[in-house]
C-alpha cells in the first residue's frame, strides 16, 4: 500500500538503506477485492442479502448469527467481529490485554481464525467465561467469514503492521464499521469518523497500546448506540466505496503509462 511503502523505508527488515536509495522508484498500490465474491447484494453464503440502498437484510444476518452461535438477542449490544490468522502481527496481544474491558462496554464478540496456540486457547477460554456474549470459532470457514462480515456491526483489526489488508475492505463493502490501527494499508483505506464526520468511514488509532485501542472502540460503540442516523450514514459511505480490483488496476495502468513515457 502507499503508506506501507513509506513505512518500509525505516522498518524494512534490513533493507532500509537499499529502499531509501531507491525511494524515488518505490510506489505503493493497494490490493483490490473481488467484488463478484464479496458483494452483500448477491452473496449466496449470507442468510439475507442487502445493499447500501436497502440495508435491512444486515439485521437479519445479525439475528441469525446470534441464533447460530448462542448469543443473547440484546438490541443494545453491537457485535464486534474479528476474522484473522491468529498471529502477533495482527495485534492479538492488545485484544488479550483489553478483553475484559472490551466486554464491559456491553458488546458481543465473535472471532474466526486459527494460529498460535496461546491465542487459540485464550479465545476458547474467553468464550467460556462470557457465555451468550462471546463466541470463538477456531477454524477456517469461507462461509462463516462472509456471515460474520455481514452480521457484525464493527470489525476490529488492530494490526502491529499491515502491508495492505483485505478484511477492512470487505467490512466496508458489507456495512461493518472497521476499527483499525492506522498503519500500512489500514491507514490508506479507513478514515477516522471523529476526524471528519462527513467523509469518515471507520475509526482509527495510532499508538500500539491496548488503551488506545479501547478508547477508539468506546467511541465506535457510543456512536452506534447514541446516533443511529450517523451510524447508518457511516455504513452507507463505506458500502459505496470502490475497493475492487478494477480500482487497483487503474493505479497499475497509470504507473505503467508513466514508466513508458
């Protein structure tokens, strides 16, 4: 991504000097998503389809997710989703450190993923400690990935670093507000709501600490509960953005055109 291209000039796994010497030749381009696969209007894996212009099906997916996973039907509780490889890069140390404080916000939490045993065990135990409020699916499932993206209100992605990232783009497409650490491709795709309430499409934090993550989650939950009109506008902005491969291809085309001039 463009931001990651700048970050590796200083944190480049030993290649910093080489990269800085060629900085004028370094270009970052975001990946795209396959919008024929990730399209809530036509996604065959969802319980109900929906769109930016008719988002009513999203609440149906949330109800069905709760039924399937045994979560209580609490209308005040936003569902926070995470879908990820369970690895240190993805910020799970922050989630572990803040988990009880997160749950104290009155949220529900759903995780899908596999990886390091210490993370797998933590989330299994957390789901057992919070019955009807937390669920951990320690597996990989394309079906559940689509369903969680559609059913969740908030998608949490507190990465330590992120060369591009795709789940935040899936989340925007599915009307699920991303809460991310502003690094790499996350910085390039998610604009903080508090910084600009007319163009913001999610919530961001900068410091890699559990307190910073919890603070931005608190902001997201407050907006969800206190201002449903603003929340709906936030969702709609994200759903109408173009993060497809067509958009990325245009950037490649422009780059190659410049190179042959």
